[in-house]
């Protein structure tokens, strides 16, 4: 047993112990370590992320600390269960007595490395716009001929054809069997795609394969196939594997189907369902038409029940009665007004007659006028000076006039 560096009388404090452990650990320097991730603690708002790396053979693990920017820059997001190899420096934090590794590089190994390469290609093609939804072509509603690229005698071929023909019996296929895995798969699929794309009878092309491992599905993530699909003028449907599988072809194709069976359902309409749609549309149209006719009938009945249409002459008769009443009122008012005004005129006439010269003359008075010798207009005599002796006089009485001559004049007392 090595002699201890401290004694019961002179023990080390915890801080010195931790400081010594820190110095010893840091002498290990930078190390590559392989293991499996069991915990991944990453949040965009965190500057640092925290992971746990477990030994695949032993019950041993170590905590990892890495900058969040490193984690988010990886081509394939990290998740629990990933096999990785990391470059890090062991670190010991004296304050908490905690051991971890500060990591500056993380790489997938095995299958993870393949997935990382696939994700790099996916991002590259997306940056070029090959995955842009705007460039994807719509599928025809009812294709004349479906081009099918799949393995010979495969379950995918049987599923696509049986499901499509059960939905629309008249559908036809042009099938080209190719290898769907291995080194010869991509050239064969690209050549088959070119042949079907050049056939004017083919309206849509399905590339189908059942599920498999990442290595089995690798041809459907090769760049040559993606560029051939993007250059095709015929819509292409990717029907590779099952729901968890996601080769790059799913992103570049015009439509991704979860399975070959799903592809057949997406490409060919269901005849029975279409007939049901037509029957439903006819029923809804008939109901709408009957409803419209009934509403119009109700509107006509309402219009016919209105007084103006029930008795068209009623309004005229009502207006005629109103005119008759108005005419009677006007006639009555005019008659009353004329009578009142006539009475006023008679009264005024009586007043005028009583005050006028004729009434005075009728009471015995006379109007004396002197007639000038020069023939000018006669003047009423109001003074004796106007009628000196010898003047010719005209005396107007009630029933005529008397001509006389002035004999003498006398001054009034």
C-alpha cells in the first residue's frame, strides 16, 4: 500500500482533493471515445447542450458537454440510441466534484454514417430547389397507363397492381422490372425511368419497393436517380418501404406514398367511391332544385296574395274616391269663398252707393259746373267768383243735367 500523502492530523480539504483530481484528469488530453447516446438534452435557447454516452458492452457511461451550435450543425439530428464517436477532453469541475467530457466533434458510426451522408445529399438537393413543392407536377385524375418500376415478382408489384385494378378495373400498366438494391440498381432504374418517360401513353410513373434496411434502400437516395426524377416530364410517385423509411427520392418525387399500396390508392380513383360521389351529387342537386322550386312557388303565392294583385282595381278605386272627396271639398270651399266675397262686394257696393255723388243727387242736391266759353272742360263751381253774371252753367241732378245762365251773385252772410 502506497503511503498516503496526508495524515489524520493533517488531512486534505475537499477543495485540494478536487483540485488534484482535476490536474490529473486534464493530463489525459484530447481523446476519441465511442459509445451509444442514452440522453440528449438540447434546446435552441441553451448555449451548451448535455448528452450521456454509454458503453455498448459494459455498464458505464460518461456525461458529455458540447456547444449547442455544434449539435444543430450536424447533418443528421442526434437522438437517443445513436452510435457515435466523439472527440473530447476530460474535464473535472472541482466546485461540484463532477466529471464530464467537453466535446468538439461528434460523428455517427455505422448506419448513422450512411444516414448522415443521405441527409447531406438531401440538403444539397433542397438548396438547388429540387425538393421545392412549387416544382412538383400534379398527378392526372385518371391515368390512361401507369408506368411501374419495381423488382421482379415482388410483393410491391403485386400490391400496386391488385389494389389499382380493384379500384379501377380498366386501368392499364407498363411494368419494367429492375434490381431494387445493390450496385446495378440505380443505372437500371434510371434507364427504366427514361423509357417510361418517353412513352406518350404513360401518364404517371411509380417507383416501388418494400421495406428494408438503410443499406437496402440506399439506391433510392443516390444522386443520379434524384436528378433523373427531377428531369422527367412525367409525374413520378415514390413508393419506397414503409412509413419509417424516408429515402431522398421521397423529397424529389412529385408525390410520396407511404407504401406501394398507398401509391396505388393515391394514383387511381376508386370507381365505387366515384359512383357514390356522383349519386350523392345528383341527390344534392335534386334536393337543391326542389328546394328552389318550392321557394319560388312560395314567393309567387305571397305575391299573388298581396292586395295589389288580388284586386288590381282596388288602388284605382281608392284613388278615385279620394279624388271625388277632394273635388267635393274644393267645390264646397270655393262656393263658400265666392258667397263670402259676393257678400263683401254687395256691402262695399252699398257703402259706395251711399257715399257716392249719385246718392247725394238723389236726395235733391245738384252739382253746378261752369262751362268756359273757350270750350275747355267744365269745372265744378265751389265759389261765386267762378260764375259771374252771364256765365253759362250746367246743373247736374239725379236724372240728368240742366243748362242755365248766371243772373247775379250774392255773397253768403
